[in-house]
C-alpha cells in the first residue's frame, strides 16, 4: 500500500472538499482485508455537523467514482469511505485551527515557556491569549502545537 495511492486519492479529494467549502485536514488510506479504508478528516469554520459529514461523504464518493471511470485509484479495488472531523485532541498547528478555537482554553509552548490560557484572537500572523489575567501575543513561529483543554463547566 504505497504513498502514491494516498497522494493520488488526496489529489482527487482535496479539490472536491474545497469546492464545497471544507478543509481537508487529514487523509489516510489503509488496507482492510480485501477492501481499502479511506479515512477523511474535514473541518470548517464553525465546526462540522452530521449533515456536513453526509454532504462531504457524498462529494468524496462522487469524486472517487468519477476518477474510477478513467482508471482511478479504486477502479479495481472496493473501498470503504469514512468521513469525520478532527477530535479535540488534534494539535492546533495551522492558523485556521487557532481561529476555530477562539474562546477555548489551550495549553501551548511560547518559545520554551509552557503557557495555558484562553485564546482571545487569531490572525494570519499569530494569536492572542489571556493567561492568569495577562494578555499575551505570539506569532505562529513562536508557538508549539496547541492542545485544547477540556473544561467541565
């Protein structure tokens, strides 16, 4: 199961997902018996609903089926498609991940320093967070991967 098949699938699905307004956050193609399992992670501003998952599944299936008629990656192999959104344990690494978590409590390293604070803003350049009543800002270059903290209210 080579990476070339995964790259081929990504080349088919990324534009299909983007066209309907979602971000392809992850893709994994693995062998499951005689079938292939295609796991697609998608997200968008405001988060993903079950309806969104259905819409993305349909778009992905259609894109893969259309590619198969021209000898695509699954022309001779049955596959199972699994669409979901990233869980809260996915690290925040892209500006859009930070933007989608404004208002949440996040643990992150700013340089070498571990900081836990609430994300108050996110721009193309960096984030602002409030930690222990102090507003801090950091550029993405200074940030390690952020981890959303589960809060029990």
